[in-house]
């Protein structure tokens, strides 16, 4: 209840903001895209804590539209500044897909700021997709038709059936930090990562690896053909001013 009150208050006053974490191209060391992550302006409560509350109460629908519009607005701002802009990925909860107008609302937002739809990326977990499989896959297909990019988030957690990769029309899979850490642990089998990368590439999916904290992991994963890396090794999620400085950077 307490968290719900805080969220309602934040919605009323638009007291949310986005921070951005770069995804770095393994090949060039350039920023390839950003993931947008929500923060409360006036509270130090992690989204890991308040997003579940937002989902249970349904507030995530409105919060989600704020996130999407703010990301698109930021893209437009960077374009207007003459910056060679990169795609921004936003996280999506399953609850947001239940909104009948989801696809048309996204089209509206993209039209309002007149950006290329491919500059927006949706990050969604397989478990969210599987909550209402037929329907959600149809929605993902519609987003793809609009030109929005799709990433399957948190791969390696949950069931991670390789089968579903063949029928979800995605552009990226994101390997989750917990999965990577397991593979790199003493008893882990990091060779599995070669196999997944190979398979993903066969299916025309690019591979993003999350939670990269050390150079050794980066070098190994790069040598195995993982396309993009995200993690504290490069940058924590940062505000838009800091993010802007990262465009020129070579990691
Ligand atoms: O940024 P941080 O590591 O604290 O995020 C914690 C969790 O909250 C992650 O699982 C992340 O995906 C989720 N999260 C962050 N921002 C958003 C958002 O805008 N929408 C949704 N649905 N989840 C988010
Ligand atoms: O669930 P999702 O994959 O969206 O969660 C992303 C979360 O992971 C963000 O909250 C972000 O702050 C966190 N994160 C990003 N890079 C790293 C990292 O290198 N190490 C750790 N521990 N967390 C990270
Ligand atoms: Na994510
Ligand atoms: Mn993830």
C-alpha cells in the first residue's frame, strides 16, 4: 500500500526519470544502443521493488507509457541536437500487453515525435511472452511490422526453451547476468555460450550479454561472437547528460 501510494503520487507529478546503460559493440567498442531503466526522482526505491507493485496494481500500464514516451522524446531530443542517435530499449511487463490499444498507442507516440520506429527497442522476457502466448506473439509481430526492434530479455533464466526462439520474431536475445555468472563459475560450462550464440546467429538473432563486469568475460564472449555487451565494465546506468557523452566514446 505504501509503495502504491508513492507510485500514484509519482504518476500525478511525473516524478519518474530514466537512466541509460550503454550496450557496446564487441567489434568496434562503440555504443550500439542504450537500455532505459526507470527511477523515482524523489525516492531511493529500486524498480526491483516497485515494478512488481506497479504490475499487481495495474499502474505499470500508465508508468510504462511514460517510460516509452520519455525514451522516444529523448531520441528526438538527441536527433535535434545533431547527435548520431542510437536505439533505446525499454523494458516491458506482460501487463502492458493486455492493454487493447498498446500497439496503436505506440504508433501514436512514434508519430508524435516522428522518429524512425527502429530507434525504439522493446525488451521483454520469455516468461512475460508466455503468459498469454498466442496473443502476445501476435502483438510482438505487429510491433515488428511497425519497425520497432524486439529483444528477448533475461535469456537463461526461467525455462529458456530454445524452441520458442524459432517462432518469436525477435532481433536480439539478451543473456542474463545470472546465467553468464553460472557459466563462468568453476563448475560452469562456458562452452554452452558458444552453442547458444551459434544457434542465435543461425536464427538471425544478435546476442547481447548483460552484467559484464570484467575484461576476461568480455574477451571470452567477444571471441565467441557475442555481438553486444552491457555491464558495469563499461558503464552503470547514467542520466541523459552522462549518456550523451558516451556517444563519442570507444570502449
Ligand atoms: O535498473 P535496475 O537494475 O535496478 O532494475 C531492476 C529491475 O527492474 C530489472 O529487472 C529491470 O528490468 C526492471 N526495470 C527497470 N526499469 C523498468 C521499466 O521501465 N519497466 C519495467 N517493466 N521494468 C523495469
Ligand atoms: O532485468 P533486466 O535485465 O532488465 O535488469 C537490468 C538490471 O541489471 C539493471 O537494473 C541494471 O542496473 C543491472 N545491471 C546492469 N549491468 C550490471 C552489471 O554489470 N552488474 C550488475 N550486478 N548489475 C548490472
Ligand atoms: Na531489460
Ligand atoms: Mn535482463
